[in-house]
């Protein structure tokens, strides 16, 4: 996105926060944050972004994409960095929904939920590549330039329901009133998961392979979502996008997509079906892979997957079976893609 802005504008300056070192336009400094859990690098990135926005007196262009919630963070006063990291890690572990995760994140952050606008001294125009079902720009990277209501009771309610302890001082910091946020500027969504699905369907059609795009988003419990996806798939290729919920139950290696792929391997065993699940940013959980492609013979190669699923160790199993897909970071994030070929 940063390189695209550099091509579209005569001159650019500022900061780009990414997940790895890469080329950026002249005049832009690159800061590498951490994902999926914010750490010291992410907090440094957040501090630098706040400084850049505060001293920019010309038009500000905000380029927001999925993953930004972890890559770029700065806590509100009274909330330690360590608490933010621990809460993010626990929300991922218990499989909280994206709405719950973003609700909590923005109440811990001086950046999210439109709070970045409080530091801006110039108009802000936002462009979004969305990794969220429905392409809601307020949820992507927890909406740093898209104001959202302050609802501390709801955020604390999520933490309580999920069994995450909140010390009284931190609870008071979350409940503290915030000044009225400035009105949001123009926001344009450039792409989302449906964009990727359309591209896959178009490529399949070009190759004379019958293809179907699922109109609804992949969401909810991964087991139920997967069973419905496979049961309703039409002949040829069926493609869908979204982020179903997967709870982590062990200390294994894997992610949302490798877990879904291994579950699918059980459902399609003995058939001629092929199923693929991919993180479009190339980074599926802690698996060091984008996801996996499985078929009706995966269990013959890998054996009983029960223990791997129970320990959230799907990537280890699928690596042994030869089914992992490694792409490295792709540079964009439009949620997960599932493909079934039958």
C-alpha cells in the first residue's frame, strides 16, 4: 500500500509499519512490528506513528490493513505494555471473535477506535484493505482513523466472560472518559476477501474449471462452518473467505487454516476431493506457513489426526504428511480463503 501511494502521489513522507523489512518510498521510514501479539517493537511503532501524525501539517493519508492491531500499538495511560500483550495473547488462545478482540483492543489503546485522530493536525484520508468479514473499516486494525463509541462496560464484560483478570487500576483506566473524537474523514475500502474470491473464480473459469463463489462469509465455529462448506459445495471449485473461530487447546504448532485443513482431511478421507485453506498474508498462526492443501489420502500419509487436533498441533501433522503450503509474507491481508475441488 505504501509503495502504491508513492506511485500515485508526487511526493510522500512519513512512516510505514510492516511485518518485515521491505522496500518503501523515499521519505518514508520503515518500522517493523510484531504479529499476532504486540510486543516492544509494536509499541515503538505506535509511538512513532503518533509522533508522525502529530507533526504532519499537510494532508495525512492513512493506509490501513489487516494485522495492524498487533503491528502498531500504544496503550492508554495507566495500562502497562505487558498487560496489553498478555490480553492479546489470551484473546487469541480462547478463540474470541474478531468483534470481541477489537472491542477490547480499542479500549486499551491510545491509537485504535479513531483515537489516532486526536493527534492529527491536518485532514486525514483513509484507504483500507480489509481482512474482516463485511469489509467494515472500523474493525480493520481496530480502526485507528474510524471513531467508535466508548463502551468500557462492554469491553470489561468480554474480559470477565473470558476469565481474563483485570486489576482495579487498569479497569479504572479503561473506564476513564475520553474527549469527543474528531469526525472521521473519507474512508475508502480498496479490497477484501471477496476480491480474492472473485480473482480465484475468474482464474478457474479461464482454465475451464467450473467454479462457485460462496456469497456468505466464513464465520462462527470452525467445525460447523467447515461441515456446511463441504456439504453445500458444488461440483468443480467452491471458494469462500472469512475468519472462523478456532480455540487453542494445547501448545502445538498451527493456525486457523492448518486446523481447518486437518479437520477437512477427516471429512474428505477416501474421496477424490481436494481442500485448501490459506491465510492471505502468508502467516497462519505460529505455523510458519500460509496453510495447507489436503486430499482424500492425507490421513493415509499422516495417520490418526486426533492428538494433533487436540493439542492444536495441526501444522506439525500436515508438515509430516507433506501438505503444508509455505509462501512467506505476501504483503497484504484479506482474511482466509477456503477452496474445495470436487
